């Protein structure tokens, strides 16, 4: 029974729950971004380049022989994955940048001087008045 108690304590810690929520939201966000890239971004890029779907682009090294499938380098899937990654990375960068700027503004607004800072300010003002 001791192991079950330890597991409950581990699972109930805030870090584990926060991590689980982050993973679930990350998976959902990944699906949204993949749909955005596949359904919104890639069709216009495909039209500009002359190819509608990058994932079909491939270089055949050896053709299919009988039941042996062809050997291909699917560089289109790689291009699609790089575009997906770039958009996800940019979206996360923008989100983190926004959160950081909000935190900085919040810290500046709520930061009261410490007792030591108040005391040093008073000493500085007294020294200025003596001169």
C-alpha cells in the first residue's frame, strides 16, 4: 500500500498536473496549426509554385518491380513538415513574447520598493540636503 500512496502524492503534485495540461493543450494546438498549414497556407503556396500538394513530391530512385515497391525520396513531405514546424515555432514565439511582455508590465506595476531601498533613499536625500 505504500507504493500506491507514493504514486498518489506524485500524481497530485502541481508540476505533474501542469505538465499534463500543457501536453494536452500542445497536442490540440498542434492539430489546429497542422490544419491551418494544410488547409490555409499550403494551397496558395502550392499554386504559386505550380504544385497543389507538396507531400506528393518525390524523387524515384528505383522503380517498382513486381511486388517490390519503388524506392523514393519523399522531399515534399519534408517540405511540408518544415513549413509546419516553422509556423508552430513562430506561433509559440509570439505567444511567449506576449506573455513575457505582460509579465514585465505586471512586475513594474506591482513592484514596491523594499525596506532597504526606502532606507537608502532616505539616507541619500538627507545627504543631499546637508550639502
